């Protein structure tokens, strides 16, 4: 699987558009990898993960044609991950010669209701379908086996993380999430699987562990890597990546890289790519 992070920022992007904090000002000066758009990833240019308002910008920058994509996996409905308004241009005079007539959106149960609130013409609406996923229930999405797991995040909305597998390779996608619960870690261990890649939420940056239950910080990312290896869920060949990085608890890209130096954890940036 070719895994690519299109947007590596947290909820408000980094720099945040209205913010003049020191970290945002530094990021504006640094440019490049320090400019982080909203969270979105893609596998093999085929399976899209999340649909933030930066989707259009990601398509332009990375040469993605959403008319060639049939399946979208959504983690949860926070607006930095799901902006159904974007779907209003999927048809009519806005979209010609799409490869797929129908689009399938997989994720928690509230996605369709939010979509229904958006003003979208009926001819576009009728080609967009929602499939509710439940933790622990594996589904086939295109060429991928996808197992949703409970995320420790936004408990009132319902929020999922994912195990994505293809051709014997497996990715553990932990965005957004706090440090996985004991129950989640035990169920991962019970799968008798050594993940090839683990993508972790680093929203809380340099905060001490458990500063906030529903996002991880860098110490928790390092601890999680060790715990996954200890439990046999990952090993020394597993690729670890931290993303969803925000201005409140992180400095510009190279400063974050210093924090993860010699840990074997890669710091994502917009356009980060790895073969899994
Ligand atoms: Zn988020
Ligand atoms: Zn800021
Ligand atoms: Zn969230």
C-alpha cells in the first residue's frame, strides 16, 4: 500500500488562520513542511481517509481527481475531518466524466444526517451512499479489509480508528485518538497481528501524558510505540508516524523532528509518503 498524508495539521491547521501566536508566526516564516493543512490521508490514490475543508487544496497540490475515487473512509464528524458541503460539486455541471457514478462513504452513524442538512441537488445526492461502520466489524472496502476500532475521542459523536489491510500488509490508523484504552490494546493483541505501520495522533505535542484524554502528546506517542512492541502488536520493522500536529503544543517542523530524533518515529508533513 502506498500511504500518503495529505494534511498533517490538527483541528485549526498550523499556522491557524486567525492566530498570531509565536508558533504560528514561526511556521509562517519557515514555510515548507511547517505549513500543515487539515487532516486527510490517501492509500494508493484509491481509498481516501477523511474529508476536511482542505480537500480541494489537497486535490490541487497532489494531483488527486476525486471523480476517480469510489470509497471514502471517515473517522468522525469533527469539521476538520468531515465537511459534507464539499460533496455538492460531485455531479451536474461541476463534475464531468467521473469514473464512478456512485460514491460510498463509510464511518460513524452521524455522517448521513450531517450530509442531509447540506443543500445538494437531488441528482447529486442520489449517487452518494452511506455505510455505517461499527467497532470490531470487519468490512471489505474496494481492495481493502477495514476493521474499525473504537477511538478514545469525541465519545458523544462516535469516533472510529481503523485497521486497513491489503496484500498481507496492515496499517493501524489512530487519528483522532487519545492513548488507546487497555481494552483496545488487548483486542489489538488478540488479533495476533504485527502491524507494518502505525499512524498516531500527536495533537497534545509537548504536554505531559494524560493532559487531555482524547488526544495524544509526544511522550504518549513514544510510550505507545514501546507498548505496542512489548505486546507484540508492532516490532522494530514497524513504521511509526506522528501527525495531527498543532500550534498550541508544537513548534515548527524541524523542532518537532528534534523531539523524535533517534526514536524511530517519523514526523509527518503535508505530502509525507511511505510504502507499507
Ligand atoms: Zn482532528
Ligand atoms: Zn497559533
Ligand atoms: Zn476530532
